């Protein structure tokens, strides 16, 4: 059985996109659960980001942010 697809650059890219989408959804869910409004521009910035490291950074900031814009501060 050929399993090369699972180790190909394309499959890794697909997995990275899935990870990024999952982290973005976590950020939005956490903001929602904390009753923090998410402006359209912030929502688009979060959902369009494909960098899992940046999204993890934003996710960590989401825990203490008082507004959605604070997660992007000091970039």
C-alpha cells in the first residue's frame, strides 16, 4: 500500500491549513465566551491568517485581552 501521500509536502500543507483554521476558531470561540465583541476586520484578520505560530501567539493573548484589538498589539 502506497502511503507516500501522508508524508508529501501537499499533505503537510493541508494539515497546516487545518491546524491554523482550528486555532483561529479557538480564538473566536474564546473571545465569544468572554463576551468580547469581534469587529469584522479583526475576524477577517484571524480567519485569514495561515501562520499557526502567529495564531498561537494571538490565542495566548486572547486569554487576558479586554478587547479583540489587544490580541494584535505589539506586532
